[in-house]
C-alpha cells in the first residue's frame, strides 16, 4: 500500500483527432494537435518545472517557470501555453533556462515563509519541489522589504499587505501568507466547479486572493467543493485534517456514499485513519471533481452517536440492552418465526437501502424471499425513482437512464426537469454548467428558481415555472407543439418506434386540449414561452433531458416519465451521445438497489416474479421454492400493519419514520408491529420503534459495489475493518440461517459472482474485473463485454419504442380555502436525505435547520417577516419552522427540506402516491402557513418520545 | 399522536381508480384489461382480496373501468 500520486500533465488533454509529431530533448513524441508542449513532454516522462499550471484547469502562463527553448524561435516561451507544432525541436533544460528559472523561484521564495519543517504541506508542496527542481541555493532578497508574511513590519508598524488566516470554512484553512498568486484556485473555482467565488483583489505585488467580496469563505458564495484546495500547489489552501494529523501515507480507491453521481475518491490514509478524500482523476463519473459532501463530510463514520454493538429490547418503551451478535440474531429470528407462526408467512418483510452496496442489498432481498419465504421486500427507491423504472421500461424497455454523464459534453440543448443538480448532484451540475458556458442552451422546468436557472455565466433560456402537480400538462403541451408544428423526427419514428402506437399517440396529443394556450391557466406557464421552449428542444441539435424527483414524486410520476420518453422519441433524441432521458438518482445506490431485485414483484435484472423460467433459475441456485405472487410495497406494508395483518419488518439502512410521507401514518404502522429490526449506523427515527438494533457499517468499512445514475458499477473498498466486527451481509446471512435457510458467503466478491450468475446484464461483472478496469456500465455481458455507456444505440431494448398515452389527471391534493398554498419539498447541497450522516459533520455550518421558503406576497398577507417562526399545516399534520422570504419561489407555493427530524417535514406530506408505483406525492401538499411562537404538538411529542425511545441500559462491565 | 387515516378499503379504492384513470385514455375495454394486468402484476394478494371483496360488496366509489377489470383480477387462493 502506497500513496497514489497521479501524474499531473500540467494542462488538460487536447480533443483533436489530428496528430502532431515533435521532438523534445532529442526524443520524438506524437500527440493530438492543440496539446501543450508541457503536456507532450510529460507524455515522454519529462516534467518541466511549473507552478501556475495543473491539468485540472486551462493554462494561464503567469509564473514563467515552465519556459523552454524551441529551435529557430526567439525567446523562451512558456511550455504550458505554447501548443505543439509539427517538426519543432524543443529543449527543456539549458544553462539559460536554469538561470531564468532560478531567478523566478528566488522571487517567489523571497515572499514566502520559510517554515517548511512545520508547514502542513511539508512533503506535498509544489513550491518546495520546484525549488529543488531548479536547484535553488540562495535567496538574495531578504524578508525585510514589502511582503505578505509578517503581520508587522520590522519597524513594528502594521503590514498592510498581510492578511490573517481565514478559518471560517469548517474543512479547510486559507493562509494568504503562503499564497504565490498562481490563480490555480481561481481557475479551478471557475472552470471545474463553475461557482466563480474567488477573485484576485489588487494588481501585481498587491494581488491577493479573496473569496466573494472578501467576506471569508463561509460567508461567500463558495460551496466548499474543495477544487481550489486540490489545485493549490502550496499550503495556502489546506484541508484542516492534514493540518491536524499530518500527511497521508497510503491510498485506497473507493466511491462516495452520498449521491447518485457516484464520484470515485482516493481515500488518503495514515494507518486506518482517513486523512483526506481526494477525487480520483480516472473516476468515470467525476473525473477528478467532487462536492462538499464526498470530499469533506465523512466524519460521521466515527461520530460519538455511532452504535457499534447489537442491542435488543422487549418493548419500544424499554431501554435498549447491549447483547452479543449471536443473541441479537437469535432474538430477531425467534420473534420473526413466532410472528409467522401466529399471523402467517406474509406477516413479515424487509426493506433494502439505496445507501447500501449491491451485495448487501442482494443479501437482504434473498433473505426475505428465501428465508422469510415471501416477496414482501421493497427498497427505498419506492419513494424516489420507482416511476422511472416503470415509465422507462414501458417506453424503452429498460429501467435506467440512457447515457453516461460525459454525454452531456455533446448536448446542444439541455432540459432539466424537476431537479436541482447544484443541490442534489453537484458534480454533475458542474459538468452541466461547463457545457452551458460552452454554448449549450438550457431549459429548466421547475416551480423554483433553482441554482441552474441563473448563476454566474449560466442562464436558462427558458424557465417554465409551473405550478407543482401540473408536470404532465406541461410535457403534453411541449409534445403537442412539436407535433402540430411539424418539428418531429419522422425518420427516427418510422425506423425506431412502434408506428401503430405512434399513430394513436399522435391523434391523442394533437388534440387542442393539450395546446399550451389551453393549459396555461392550469400550469401557469405562459403559452408563448412554452412554445418557444418546445421549438428550441426540437430544433437546436442534440437534446438531452435530465430529471429528478420533481418528476417522479407525484400522483402522475410515472405518466410524466413516459411523457419525457415520448418527447425524446418524438425528436429522435435517443441512442447516441449528447441526447437521452436521464434520471438523476438521489442516493448513491438507487440504481443498484433497483437492479438487485429488491422490488416485491421482480427478481434482479427486472424480471417479474411470476415468470416460471426466471423463478426456476433462482430456485435451482438457491435451492428453495419461491412464491410467484408479488409482495407488499413499503406503503402497503405500513397500511397492512395499521390494519393488523403485517407484524414484522427488517429495515436495512433506511429511516422511513423520517423520510417517508405522512409520518404519523408511518409511525402508527411501526408501532403496531411486534418486531422491527433496524440495521443502521445510528439510532435513527425508525429505530425509536425497533426491537432489535443491528449495527451497520459505514462506507469506509464496506467492501462491495455501488451503481450510480449512469449504470456505472463502482467499487467501494474498505479502508478499515468493520467497527461492528461484522459486515452487514454477514449479519443478514446469519439471520437468514437462524430463520432456517442456510445462507453463507465468505466474501462480498462471492455475492457479486452470484449476482452475475443470475442476472443477464451483470454476466461479466466481477470484483476482479472491476479492480482491473476501474468501473463498468451495465449491461456488461457477452454481447457488451466492455459495458454500455449509451443505451438503445441500434434499437430499443424492448424492440420498437412505444409512445404512451399520457393524459393529464389533476392530483386530488388541491389548494383549498383552508389550505390555500402548495408545499413542495426538496434537498439542499450540504445536507443529505434524512441528514443522519451530514448532520453529524461540519456541514451543519451551512444548513443547521430546515427553513420554509415563502414568496414575499404570501408572507406579507400573513404578516410574516424574515426568520420568524411559522406553523405549517396540512390536512394530516402540523409543524413549526422558520420562514425565509424569497422570490425564488412562486406565489402560492412554499418549499422546505426534510433533513432535520425535529422539523418533521413529512408530518405534513400525505399518503397520495403515484398511480403505478405508489411513489409518494411529496411534491404537492395543500398547506396553510401562519405565525406562531411555539413548537407543534407533534414536535413536542416527538421530543418526548425520542428521549424515551433511545434510552440505553447502563453499560455492563 | 392521533390522526385519522384512510381505511384499507378507501386506500385500495383510491389506488385502483388511479390506475384506471391512467389507462382510460386507451378506451374502456383496453383500459379494463390493462388495469387488471397492472393489479395482477403489482398488488399483493391481500390487496387484491380486499379489492375483490369490496367489488363483491357493491364496489362503492370504484370507477366503471375497475369494476369491469375485476373479473380479470387474479383471485388469491
Ligand atoms: S471550495 Fe469550491 S466553490 Fe469554494 S472557492 Fe474553492 S473551488 Fe470555489
Ligand atoms: S491560494 Fe494557492 S492556488 Fe490560489 S493563488 Fe494562492 S497559491 Fe495559488
Ligand atoms: S455527494 Fe455526489 S457529487 Fe458529491 S462527491 Fe459524493 S457522489 Fe460526488
Ligand atoms: S507553469 Fe507555465 S507559466 Fe506557470
């Protein structure tokens, strides 16, 4: 195990296919046209000294350390900004170059503290390296003159050039005294992250880096992605963990456990302690970038609240008692068996988690089907992207996004629907913004002015700010315009789609009731704007659709997914780079948990449980008889629990008591059960209703795979042994065995082999293969041995693409006199889902509580001013939170997040759900908002119950 | 923590009507067939049993498409 140091080529790769051959120091090298001389030299293994260049960002040519000589050309050009040319002869080293470089270094060092031995960058400082590389032996200029290093001048007057450290960001420190003003940070913030938070204040010697208007990093628009820290060649921008703990000594490659982007990281370690996480350049999804969550917010894994010992209790009002693994598992098994004996087999079930690995998820669904003998297994994807699975499989034939992330680099017009990538999928948002800065046009369909609508150098051409709940009316109107104005792709439809279904659909959609003019009163989207957006999407070249939970979490979630698929087929935007229909998956392994057969009606690879040949395959492999009837979905389980026929639940790494809608219904269901087993890191909200707690492992301990939103299977590698003494899949296999079905694996790799054996799209996947290739996008089998970055290239998976009739049906959840506003919910960048992880990290610096966003007009009507406590009530519940007044939300709509349990945002949301999948309608709840000065009854009861239900018996000696 | 929840029958009625609502664009006969197929593919036996019992008891609140679909819904053992 060593520290993995990635090669820095100095400048980004050139994209040209034309090759150029040149000579560097007598060696011949051939590179794409447009490559810098610096990069070409690095291809040969020659590292030209450099300071301001790094291959994350475009060259800038300011330090002049990278100078070279070119035969027949005058002067000493900078190799980072000089492109290669056919036949040139370059010298990277000569006496003249050496002298010039030393001169440059001398100037830098004369304004840099010489505290190398005690500096956090010691051993990892490019300035130090360059001093060595150019053979710097003396610095003739003293520190007495003008400098940025000392707070006071030698005459003890105040040094106006000195700026103290900025420690406002919880994760990194900015020490201006060490800055060499190379501007790598500024460029990283602009080019890689796209936030434009950093500037240079002043010119020449007075030039200094400032965050925002010099208000410090935390208060500025900085989103703490860390790209600048990574780009900085000195200790000026430095991770606090490195300052506190020293430099790392070995690397483990792994995958972020937060969102569905699935960024690859180098976990840089000292022993079994994580020193820092650095995004991996070769990561297929992120290519060296990250966000604040993945890079910095991993401290929860060692938070004091973490439970690492199994616990049980008789009743949920009893204190928890720590027990051995064997005792906990035996207890759970005997309770489950007793329930089945008394109430029937179908009285128990399990929920898999999109935060767990494919292998862990697969183990749980196998336990439920084989050991419990039922199909009552569902995954938390039920409440986010289940409509994606249903909608895309009916139209295209697969339950997955069509593209890789990189594809967006070729998109000409991008439609972002019901998603806020800058919050939910930050690294993809950076890619998206980059493409828009290059000239692609953007259409945003969202009630809110999300971070995509207007930000530095990015602006949506059309923002269709629809009323929540009217998605389908909008998508139908878009299709109506394209078809009735003759903008459809006739050749694509004729060749690739079911023409009879198309004809029927064309009849349906051209009906004047779908015209933008006919629906604008319902949707609030002006017809002219909608028509313009439709024309743009249909005619601007490659059209790519990206969508989020603002599409799926509605009564008509599935209909809307079909509407998006219809639109892509109508315009021929499927089956090549730059186009497609792409769900942005919320949690890291939403795609994987769906792929792994954790829906009650299907086995892995989306094959229906009623199909005898599929069942037979599993029955032979598992040596068991499987039930052919679909099982209960999560909301059905809870309803059955309230009804009295469902009594036992195994919950893997999910927190349904916080994340699922109508909290009081969920908790009534949980409280009605005889045995709830929770496998998690923390005593979460659901654990308050549990009888058995099995401690789970954090991603730093897991061995397995996550599958991201682009179907990319990434390895998660343990950097330390499980703090609980057991892998989660081990505990699950032991529980299955205790229930009477022998289940045992010696490694996670063995589970993946079983998945590959039983799942056609995974046939060629193995840990060995992933370790060799880094990652692969399914399907990966004999037909596609290298995986499938883009789907439906030659034809749709289902054969011909099917246009579906997508009538708009208004949700029954409507604004009324009593509840005149519509509440819609979402996420924020720094918190993740129920917040169980991020609330236990420094990220609370940004989002310490959930806030209700309300339009100034609605606030004024109610006498609400900024920051005041307001009560938010719907027909199912009531809560209290603080108001934030903003024009980013339309009149008549309010918005909040669900990251903090005490807010209980889901106390407000209702049981209404998608017609096809029961995905809850989180995005539309009729509410009233009014001033208050007290917590709601629910919140008071929550506080009491929470304290009572998390009590633990005094630790036994 | 008290709250009034839908009864099981109300929930099933709402869900079945929603399914029928989607397929109604396909005309009554096809809609009934598709509604039944959907319920057979995704509803657990006690839900199907509950719905069929409600149909047998007169099916108050169910849409005509659901009532037409009922004959094709797999009756749980
Ligand atoms: S952390 Fe990211 S957003 Fe903040 S200044 Fe650095 S690059 Fe910009
Ligand atoms: S903070 Fe670092 S990257 Fe930015 S200008 Fe200073 S030395 Fe360069
Ligand atoms: S949270 Fe998402 S975008 Fe951020 S580092 Fe993790 S995978 Fe990447
Ligand atoms: S590295 Fe080329 S000018 Fe700085």
